C-alpha cells in the first residue's frame, strides 16, 4: 500500500466540492423529466466540461495519503472517498473493534423498484466489515463475503450500518455486520473473512475512514 504526503489541501477541497456536485448531477439525471431538447443541451455542456477535466489526468484515483492532522485517508475510495463521485461518501465512526455509519441511499442506487440494489448493500457491508477488522488491528483483503437479504432496503431513508470484528486466526480475521432501520430492524446482514497479506506487518496500520 503506497502512502504519500498530502499537498495542495485547497485544491483537494475543490476536487471534493466538484465530486459532490457530480453526485448532485447524477441524482438530477436519474430523476429528470425535462424535454429532449434540454437533455441534448445539457449533454453538450457536460461533454465540454468532461474534456476540460481530461486536459490533465492521473493514471489512478486519489491514493492513500496523510491528512494535515496526521490521519490516514483515501479520498479516492469508492465507498468513503469524498473526491470520488461514486461514493456516498460514507463517514465511518469507530468504537474499539466496532464501526458504524449513517447511511442514506439515493434513487440512483435503485435495483428492485423502490429499493436499493443488492450489490450496493453488499459493497457498503464489505467496506464496514473490513473497517471493523482493521479497527481490531487485522487489516486485510476480503476473501469471502456472505450476504443475507432479509427485507428490502429503501433509498431516501435514514439507515444505520454497523459491523464488528468477531475473531482472528493467524492471518485470517472475521467480522459481522448489518444495515438496519433507525428503530433497529435489520434489513441486510453479512459475514466476511479477511486475509492479511503476508507482506504486510502482523498488525498493519488501520486504513482510512474516508
């Protein structure tokens, strides 16, 4: 895992603001019902904006880096990265070997009508489970993920995602998690197995939250 020192905080803030605006754009695109002529005009505007952004590009998203306060972060992460438009972004909080995050899915996450796509729920839980393992000192890569869908997951509603590390054997580590309503009703639950690569330290640094 390559980690770089952070430079250009002002520019990074601008990049995160751009990513948030793109999220708003995606929401608007998902729900828009404007006339065809307006769709064509907006597409032309976005085509121009895309070319402006491509004028100077990296080969990969924002890497792991140290923030000015010394914490480790990953602004390019697909789940937590504030500079990645694909991310919610999810803000993960830690309490020992447990983690939690408030979640509110958007219409663009729809799978079955009115509900979140199962793959999106699995992605969120995979990340939370990995964070729980890392919080316990066993950061690793996902080896297996078992997801059980109990009830439809609504978008637009305030939900809670939680996970906790359960046990470890050598380089193997297990965690369990769930996505629930605010009143505690479990909608989706998952169990994950994580493997710490042999090249990593026995207890590698905890990955960033966002």
